[in-house]
């Protein structure tokens, strides 16, 4: 009977050793898989962050380019405003001159194309962000106090920005 016990012990000990080796191999490969999965997740996270940063950089560059183009257009428009004022003065002096009318029309079209719009100020309440009150006079019969009754120099807008404030006379 002792032999059976020894055989059983030997069989059990051999099986136990094989199971331990398989389990150790499984534990080592499982640990390696977990390690590789963690490394893959880290690389994937770095990739996603790099792509997001690249997209943000592209977006900022596009916004900066648009801002610079807008600033340049505003600077050019500001330089042309005195020419427009001179054409308007010439048109008031000789309203029937076809050449001056044509030049005024071309300037108006060019301004409209780039987004420069002349402000409509007559009869409107004074807005210090858009109007520069040069003179205050007694209100005529039909004008309310604080409204614009005369435009001395036109004001212009470039989109939502004031390119030049209008010089006006205000009723008191």
C-alpha cells in the first residue's frame, strides 16, 4: 500500500509541478500582455494629444491669417478715406460732372466689395463710439435733443469695427 501512496504522491507532485509551471507561464504572458496593453494605451494617448495639438495649431494659424488680412484691409481703407472725402467734396461742388460721379461710384463699389460701409447718422441719437460731436446747437423745431442734425464728415464701418467716427453736429 505504501507503493500506491508513493505513486499517488509522485503523480500528484508531478501534476502539481506542471500546473505550477503552466500557471507561472500564464502569469508571465498575462503580465506581458497587460504591460503591452498599457504601453499601447500610452502611445495611443500621445498620438491623440499630438493630433489635437496639430489641429489647434492649424486653427490658430487660420485665425491669425484672417486677423492679419483684416488689419491690412482696414489700414488700406483708412488710407483711401481722404480720397473718398475729396471725391465727395468735388461732387458737392460740381454735382453734374460725369467723371466725378463715375469716380464716386467706383469708390463706393470698391468699399462695398471689401466690407467698408458709410454710416447713416442723420436723425440718429449721438453714440460716442461711432460719432464725434464737433458742435452742439439749439434744436430745430422737429429735432429731439441729443440727435444728430448735420454730418460734417462721414463715418465708416468695417464689419463691426468703426473705421472712422463721423464728425457731427448735435441738437441740444
